[in-house]
């Protein structure tokens, strides 16, 4: 296919996105480990991962060989976003329903 | 190897080891199971690193996904009382550690010279690839050169299912599924069929094949069943029986036909290898998917009585 | 040390860790997990051996795919046995 020619400019631009995405992943992980309760942890991990993965997809798309692989990466991003949102909802509900023994909850989450 | 490759391998290896230690030592069984799922996903990454995409797919679907579901289901069935009861350890730490270390040292000495040796099987497979009828070496080994093993493996899966059936069907009543999860499952299940079919089709030329496809289909079916979108499944349904037995029966029939036609048991006639392998793979995929589904979600009590 | 040797050693370590867990733990589900970790160690040795040549060894890969399915069959059966045992205790 050869839709895009990888120019040095695109290459360096992709580095910026990749580094930004790594920053978001690290921030999300730190948030998950350091935040006090299940809701803020979920917030940290899903928000940061969705954004981090999105930036990663953009960064890798800039240096992809053809549109086919870009499409696949975007599909993966959409799937992960949907799963993340659903899992986040489930965990938050679980957290609310089993409030009371929050200690066990905190460990389990 | 370059430095950044070593950093990647080193990080993956260290993480896998830490996770394995944590799985065995963490106090809560629930956390142990969740860490074990993460362990499986990390293994899938390592298989991809080692040039085994077939295994990465199979590990992510079977090793991490389905085994994780099985473990969580078993966890849900074990009563709270039993789980909390402090149980004495079987072995003291000292002797257990000593024994493990001794065996580890012996095994290390055994594997140390292996990287410098070559396997005679790689050129042998490459030589015969043209006659196998498929383009992907792993599929060729599974369904052409060593079709015996694959047939017996399907029988092992069938045997495990039969054995599980003999025990009490013991799925606890499921709570009402949340609408959001149901909606998401409605979207994911057709996708699992699409991707499973794709993996099956591509398996003749690229990584993929009956096992990965079957595991993905099973994952979709399990999701639908757990969210209450699929009715209870059981052995008494004719089509379930047909699907489960179909894989072994088609495989055996083609094997016997080869014997009858003079190409030997599980030998394919000239020019027929490709289509026959695809036929076996289609039925094996459906059989693997149904068997794995029933193995994981089990037959409900209403169904058996 | 090469990549192959690194993963061979890692596989042996996982196997030994699983054995240690199997000897030390009493809870049946944890023991089943330990056996699965031992199995993963074996798979790692086999996949590392497959990666010795330029084109990975398809025979080893096929064996590990087979092994994964056999492992989940055995795990399902073992888990159901352990749960059946618990249910009888509870009754």
C-alpha cells in the first residue's frame, strides 16, 4: 500500500506522543497505587489508560507503514476503551454494594 | 543482542518471577487468582517476544482468560468458612526450599548446554512443508505431520468434559447481570465470532488455528451465558452433543477413510490435504469451543434434573 | 548469556517455584495454581528451545499449543474435584 512516507518530522512527532502516553500510563499506575479509595483509583487507572493508549495509537500511527495497521490499532483502542469503561462500572458498583467491609474491598480492588 | 532488547527481556522476566512469587505467597486467594491472570498475560507477551505468536494468542485466550474464569468460578463456590480456616502447611519451609533448590540446580545443569545444540526437526519440517497442504508450519505439524497428537488431544478434552460431568453440577445461582455488561457482551460476542472465524481461516497460512479460534468462540459464549443472554446449555441438547462429538468424529472418519483409500490412517490423498485439514479444523474449532464453554460455565442444576 | 539461555533459566526457576508452592500450600485451589505455574515453566523451556534457530521450531510450538489445551482440561477437572469435596464437607 505504502500510503505514508515516514519523514523525519513525523518520526520526531511520534516520539512526542509516545513519551506523553508513557507519562499518562505512569501517572495512572501511580494513582492506582497511591489513591485512597476504590473510586479514585478506578478514575486514575481508566482515565490515564484510555488517554495513554490513545496517545500511543497516535504515536505509532505516525510511523505505521500503511492504513491497514492504523485501522487495526484504532479498533484495538476502541475495544480497550469499551472494556475499560464496562469493567470500571462493574468494579465501582461492586464497591458500592459491598460497602461496609471496605477493608476487604480495598484489598480486593 | 542490543541493550534495549535486554532491558525488555530483563523487565519481562523479572515481572514474571515477581508475579509467580506473589501468586504463591499472597494471603488472599482472590488476589492470588487475579495475579495469576496477570501472570498468564505476561507469559503471552514473552511468547510473542520469543517468536511464537500462535502461543501468545493461545496463552492469552486459554491460559489467562479461560483458566482465570475457571479459578474465579471455583473461588466463588468454596465457602467463606472453609476459605478462612487456617490450614497447616504440608511441608516445612526448610525441606521444601532445599528440595526445590536441588532440583532447580539439576535442571539448570541440564538446560545449560542446550542453547548451542540444534534441533533436527526444523529442517525436517521445512523440507516437507510443500506436501503438507498448508502454509503455516505450526498448523502443518498439528494437522498433518502429527495429526495423531491432535486427535488424541481432542479426546483428552472430551474425557475431561465427561469426567467433570460426572461430578455435581454446581454453578451457584447467578446474580442479575447489569445492563451495561449485557450491552457490552452483545457487542463483544459477535466480535469473538468474527475474530475466531478470522483466526481459523488464517491458520492455514499464518499464526492462528483451531485452538485459538475455539478458545475465542468459547469466551464469547461464556460471556453471553454469564450475562444471562444465552439459555442454560447441557448435554441433553442434541446439537450440543453433535458439536462436542463432531470434532473427534470428523477427525476419526477422515483418518479411517485415509486408511481405507490406502494412504494410511490420517494420511491425506494427494491434493486433498488442504481442504481436508480445513474441514477437520472447522469441526475441531466448534467442538473445542463448545467443550471449553461447558467446562467453564458447567451445566446448571435445572438442566441435569 | 543469550536470550535463549535467559528464558531457559527463567523456565527452570518458575518450575522450581511452582514445586515449592505445591509442597508448601495446603489449599487445593492454590495447589492447582502451583501446578499451573510449574506447567508454565515447562512451556517456557520449550518455547525458548524453539527460538534457538532462525525460524522458530514449529514442532515445539505445536506441542505447547497442545499442552495448553491439556493443561486447561486437567485444571477444570481438578477444580471441579476440589469444589465437589468442599460441597460434601459443607452438607
